[in-house]
């Protein structure tokens, strides 16, 4: 998949079927949209392209309260590439983008690629004041030489599949339902950094994860996980929270890998959350904490064995 990070003129000269959106999480609804563009492009012998924005538009639209992201841009690129798109346009979202009307923005797009079909969600809207809804885009397309198709929402349990719904499920520690909406377990990808090494001193060394800015963390607690090391998956128990037994204040992600030993400092890994085991709580001393971690490890092994 070719990756382009601008909307400069003549990014490509191949006739293009395009879809665009924030695509945070690349959930089942996003997949339906991207798959539609890929399938239409193949049928028409054209190029399939996906356009998304970086940073997430909420950083510019609501700088005091940006959305907590389900996927970093690196994760989003990997997930979109796996769906078979020929090109990904990662367009910058700036104050100027916010002020640009739908007609003007679509002219930028058609100057960048020879757009023949545009596929969006049925409730999609873009441009200044969200004026570029499906009806408006159809009219713009008549002038600029492309057609517009609207893809129906994906429903789960009678409700729309959406990034906001996935966030709500994760804040409630419902990783199973979130995984059904995403089509995969929710993962936390980050770089392993040095922590205070308390886990090592009590016999449970952990990989401490540094995440991308504004990345969503689910509810505090202990989770049974699988860790993607790049060349293998390793079972793990992961604590998300402030470590109240040690009077912590900052939320951290600490994964204790089972039956594995090695140096992960500086490595990028992904921790897939399979099932919550318990909420976070404060223990009356190290011995009580160690005993509970032992029970967490046993419970995680049982959970992960049942989901293989």
C-alpha cells in the first residue's frame, strides 16, 4: 500500500475509487466502507484509496478535550493496509482544514487524484460546518466528475457500531463486546520503557508501556492478555491503573509476560486485552499483593487456554 501524507496536486494519475473518514479503531463499520471501495475499484480496474486525517480532527476542533484514540496512526495504517487498499492518504488536519468548505476540499482531493467514485458512510459529513453531507457531496460530484455512494451502518445488538460506542465499552471494561465491534481484540501498542522495577523485586517483572498521546486506556484493573512481540504471541497478565498499593498517581500499563524471559526495552509491542480479571484495589502490604498476583496469573492461564 502506498502512503501519501499530503493533498498536493497530482499525487496519483490513476483513476481512483476513494473512501474517507477518521477511521479511529478501524471497526466493523469502517471495514465495510473500506472493503466497498476496494471491491468497487477492483471491479472497475481502478485504484482504491483511503483518506484519513492526522492529527485526529478533534485535536483541532476541541483542543481542550480531544477524543481518546482507539488506534495510533501507525496502528491505523497497518489495519487499513490489511484490508487491501492500494493507497492511503494521511492528510493533515489543521485550522485551515477546519475553515475549508466541502466544495473547496473536494476540489483539493480531485486535484490530487483522478476521483471517479467516492464512498462514505450514510451519516458522513465534512467541511466547514459539516456542510458536506451525502446530498451535498452528490451535487459537488456532478460538477467535479465523480459519483457518490453511501454505505449503510453496521449494527450490533440493534445499535450502530461506532468508535464512541467502542470507547464506552472499554471504559466499562467490557473487552468482549468491544472486540465484537472491532472485529479483533482491543490492543494497546507502545514502546517498552523502564519503570520503577518493583515488579521484578516481588517476582513478577513487567513490561511498562509508553503509549501515543491521547490513546484510550480502558477501565483500571487487571486483564488477561496476549502480547504481540512481532514474531510471536505470549500470554500475559496486565495491570492498568495507578498502583494504589504503592500510592501511585499516574496511570500506567504494566504487562507481566507468562513463560517468557528477555529484554524488551525500546521494543514496540501490542498488548491485546482478552478479558478483565478484576478491578484495581489497594492491598495491605506486599505479601497480600503477591498472593493476589499469583491468583491473577492462574486465572489468566485458564481464560487464555479457553480462548485459544
